[in-house]
C-alpha cells in the first residue's frame, strides 16, 4: 500500500506526537522516507516510516496503535546509543566494527550498524562501515541520511562526540582528566 508524501508526513507527525509523551532524548527519521525528503535521486519510493527513538522509557502503548502505515520503531536506551558513540570514538576500528557487526549477526538486524552510520554521517565509509549488499551488489543508498524530529541539540552533541576519533591512548589521557564520558 503506497501512501502519498502528505499522508506519510501526517502519520509521521502523529507518531512523533505519540512518542513525545515517553520523554525521549531524540527521535530520528531514517530510511527511505528520509532519503526521499532529502531529494536523493536514488531513493526508493517510501512505503513505510523508519524511526529511532533514544530514551529510557519504553513506549508500550505505541505498538498497539494502527497508523495505516508500517512504522518500524527501533528503540535504544540512552546507554546503548552512547555506548555505540563511545566505541566509535575510542575503540580501534577493527574492534568497533566487530562489535557492530557481531550484534548484527546475533540479532539478525542491522540497527547498531545503522545507528553508527547516523552518528558518523556521510563519512561512515571512511570508518570502514560497508553498505549492506542487495543481491550481491553494493547498496547505493546513503544510510546516514536522517532527520532529527526531536532532541536536536542532544543528538548533535552525541554526533560530534562520536565523530571525534580519539583512540586508545587518548582514551587513557581522557580518563586521567575525567573527560572520557559523554556529558548528557
């Protein structure tokens, strides 16, 4: 069932309004709708809404509402998202990548890899994150395209934290001066 852009936007607005009562740190739109709204010429027509909500309250009533459109809500606790950012910042690339991809294999979902792409922005390939393959071909879609629907300031601070590579030696020096934690 394909909905028009206006219908998808109305559903998106309603869904975000329903999620705000759970006091999330941030709500992000990603996936086909985000790429379509950004004007990406390789974007596939959106037929669902992909959201990430970072917060410590589970939106238990959200899953019981029928919006007329498939909404894939990926929940991250604040600790989970900050842990991904900390790994991107301090862990050697092979270790950070193995953590991301091992969760992908264990959970059969690429949500942590997608979260890392969103945190690093368009340069996620430079980190070594490879786009998911479709039928043996490289997926040309940009997994870093997203829209911040709530919590812009917090998300931008977390992105800056994750994108500043410090490495293991600087992690040690940051610990000495008690500057190794993300300040919420």
